[in-house]
């Protein structure tokens, strides 16, 4: 499903290893703080390394398999060319740094690692935890962080932080709050990784990639600026790529007052989870607030849950230029589109939404939506979002029997455009029948396709509608690839041209180098089919003209024509194009081989081990001639 694009990485990543200066080693199992801190004589505690000032090019190594409990307060900065690096050494599991369950008698710390007014750092191959159970003087009981990066100096602008191959898990405050209490919910700050700026300083140039977030009480990554709504200060240039978020109590990535943020190729699996009594249990995969230039693309948002919000990806208050494109959303409790008050140019395009909006216990009668544009800020009406675009999406609701459900449609905006979408509801499920509220006097709605149980006065808003079956490739596959269209579909060439009021809104790619490989205007559909120069585009997320079918995101070695039917699976991997023998291995996000074996030339299935945990894995196929790699998700 996802385009495989190579992106530039900040200069600090390219050069940090060239300028190493001091090297400090820590082992909680074999170290002693009286040692010299070398690999053969490592230090033991976090307090020891906290009391040493670090400088450009320094590296701090934590021994794998060890757990370090206490509080690591980083003292010192690197430079862009020579950052400070925090990483691991030895063999075994990632070293754990935890701010809880230590023996200094003072209660659990607010965070495991703290960086204040220092910058130019690389964090690599560490596990961060902080499950607080004992109060600490001066620290509120309702806060907890894994790593906290903060600016508390009006003259400090912090730059260049890289996180890769990291694990953030088991971060909890002492208690929880009722997620339906909006003020308490907003103030409940628990996260794996937090960036917070105040006093006029900002944080700039952050990349988080190839990392794993799980078992976090509320937020995976929180970007925050405390200067207030009228301030023009924002944290800038944040990239989140190739990460997995699994069973997060709230939101996975939350950009607040951020400018230039790219969120791509991530898996958001069960945001808003309620796996224990302390989990907050409310959260969309991503939502932004008072931010500028937020691009969210090529992600999977699956099984979002919660009594409020809990859409796949939603746009909160007062953002400018939010682009949600090429994402797959499935079984998200709140719904598909959520755009709250005060936004400018919030765009949902070329996404696939399957069975979103199934809320079992709605907090209010129409709290599960297919489309929801709200004109409120802080409960005050009269703040419509302007120039919202919802186009070329494929929206499917097809649950049946006791699982069948219906949704609402509320549109209170200004100059909203809804065009070239497929709305498909079958098997007793429906779209829009709970409520239909259309409060946009300038609503532009054209060339949509409707099939099944869809609210009639929503359909009739579109005078150029088609009411026919889109003729999907294979709805029974149960994934995004089944919702491509066959060559006989009337969706082909039936869309509105991308001109005039329906021209593509432009992504402000010139605003930052993090958008170097982002297209200003889309040139392909969800499946990679061209839309360039097409004055009769298809309706829906597929622009295939002759029934061409893409069954998978191709591997980097796609010339071998070996690909996976569905990268999301629970029992087996189904492969196409296996015409020669291969050794195979399933490797988890920490690099550990969890299953391996041999495929004969005619064998097209790998039966998954029953003990294999849910999560992201790299599937490697190797023989003398070729190596093929592809990401898969085991549910």
C-alpha cells in the first residue's frame, strides 16, 4: 500500500559517528561508580552519569540486559556535526532506563530521562519506562514521562534530536482521570516521549523513526508549547516515520502548536486502549491543535477506541494546512473524518476507511461519524473550519448481523468540498442515518458514488451523484486491497476534474526541508496509479482505468515479483511469485528472529507460529541470488 521513498536525514545522523570524543559505559549488573567508566570498568548508576558534564561527540553506553533505575538528568550539549549519543552495548535485550521502583527512598521520578536547555543528541537502541506507584515530593501524582525534552529559557532554541530503534513502554502516573471530563483529560500529561517549550524558546529538528511504543497510559509522543493561543512561537520540523504504536491508552502522536510536521509510514494499532484499569481509554491515532503544515500520510490507523474523538486521524482546533492522505483506517470507534472548529484547509484525500464509526456506547447520540465538521472551540460555536476538502476517499461500512451499525454526518463549516468519494454501506450497516446536519451554506458536493443504506438527504446534496455498485475487486479479502475497483466499475472516469473549486490544494512543501520528498500536488492514487493530467479521474481511492489490481506494497527488491497479498494478518502470510526456494525469517522490531524456516519453490504460505505476539515484523526472504524484505503486521 505504501510508497517506498528514501528521505534525507538530518546532518547530525550522517556525521555523529565521525567525531566521537569521550565514551562512558554503564552496567547495573557489573558496574561500580568507583570505576573509571570504561567498557572493562563501567559505572553503575544513573546518578553517576548525571553528575558528569557531557560534550560534543561524547557517547554514553548502557549494557544490554541491564535495568537502570533512578533519574538520568543530562548535562551538556552536542553540536550539529558532533551530537551526544546515548546507546547500548553488549548482547541481549535493550537496556531499560526507568524512573520508578528505585531505592533512593524519595518516590518515583517524574521522568526517567530529563533534558533541559541542552540539544544535539541521538538516542538509539534503548528501552524507556516509568510506571510510577509512589508519590514524590514536588511532583504531581497525575504526571509521568519516559523522556522529557524541555526549554525553560527564553534565550534557548534547542535543535537536532534523533530517536531510532527505541522502545517506550510502561509509562503511568499514580492514578487516572475520567476521560469524559474534558478539563481533567487535557491536564492529564502522561507520555512516552515529550517535547515542551516555554518562555519563548522552541525545539527544532526532531526525527523519531523505527521505534516501538506500547503500554503507555495516555500519549505516545507529545509536542507542546505553553506560550498560549496568541503566541506565534511553535516547535518546528518534526518527523515521525516507520514507528509502531500498539495499545496506547490515548493518542499516539499529538502535535500541539507545531509548525512543519511529517507523520508517515507508521502503524497505529489500538490507540485509546483500555487494557487495564489505569489506561485512559480515549484517543485518535493522531490529532493536531493550533499547528501549521501537518502532513499525515501512508499510515495505518486501526482499532481506535474511546468514548469521545477516537477517530483514525482527526483535526482538532485552529490548524492551518493539515493534509491526511494515503492512509488506511479500519475499525476506528469514533469514525472517519473529524474536523473541529477554526481550521483552514483540512484535507482528507485518497484514504480508505473501513468500518469506522461503530461506537457501542456513544457519549452523545451522534458521536460516531462518517463525516463530522464542528464549528466549536472550547464549547463556543461560531468558529467554522474554512476550505475543508474531502475527496477521492473510499468509505466502506459492511459489518453485518449484531455487528451492523450506522453513523452520523454533521457538516458545520464554510466552503467545504466533498467530491469524488465512494460511500458504500451494506449488510444492514448504514452511513448518515443517525443524523444528518448540513450547516455549510457554501457546501460544494459533486461526483460522489453512493451504494447501499445511505441517508437520502445527504445523497441529494450531490446533483451529479452516481447511485450504483462500485464493483470492488474482492470485498471478502477483508483488507484495503479488496476495495480496488474492477474494470467494469462505473466509478472509472466519473469523477470531477481537479480544476476550479475542485483543484488540488497545495502542500506547502517549500516551508521546510523535511518536505523535500513530499509532493506539492498528488500525482498518484492510494494504490500508486497515476492521476497526473487526468481530467476524468475515477471516483474513490483507486484511479485504475482497466481493472489493474495491486495486491501489496512491493518490497524494495520488487523486480523479483514476490509480494505479499496482505501485510496485515493473524494466521498466515500469503505470498505471490515464489518460483524458487527461499530461506525465510520473521524479525521483530528489536532485531530478534522470532520465526524462521524454508519455502519450496511452489509454496506460497507461511503459517504463523501460534505464540507469535501481535506487532510489526520484517519478513526476510533469502537465497543465493536475491534478498527480499517487507514489513508485515501480525494482529
